[in-house]
C-alpha cells in the first residue's frame, strides 16, 4: 500500500468522526507526518476512554449530591427541599453545664 493511500484512509477515518471528536481530529491533522490509521484510531479510543471515565465520575458526583444535599452560598438543598437564606444559629452564648466551658 502506498503512503498516499494510507494518508487517504486516515483522512477518511477522521472526517467520518462525530463533531464531539473535533479537537482530537484537528490535533491529528496537524501532525507531521500524518500518523498511521492504527495510531489515529488509538488516539481516538484514548479520548473516548477518558470521556467515559469523566462521565462516570460526574454521574457519581451528581448522585452523591442528590442524595446528601448541597450547601452553597447561604442556601441549603437537601432531597428536593430548598431553604433560602439559611444561617447557622448563634451558639456563642452556650456553655457546658459540667465544666462551664464555652
């Protein structure tokens, strides 16, 4: 197989990718010389593996946040309930009955 045929196959492969692979496609197209079809495929599968792991991590975080609730910016969200302008109660006046410590 000629070098031109190899490059054409790589170009066809890259141009057939979905738009979500645009960044890696552009990186591969900028490589000099153009990588082999197997190297290009390997680079794409690495990006896809990273995307799968990233999506799994985000899904776990979102599930954890949903189950435990979130405190952010003076607002509490917990299991679908929302409390506006949540403030911690003032405990400076409390003291221990046993030792008198505040």
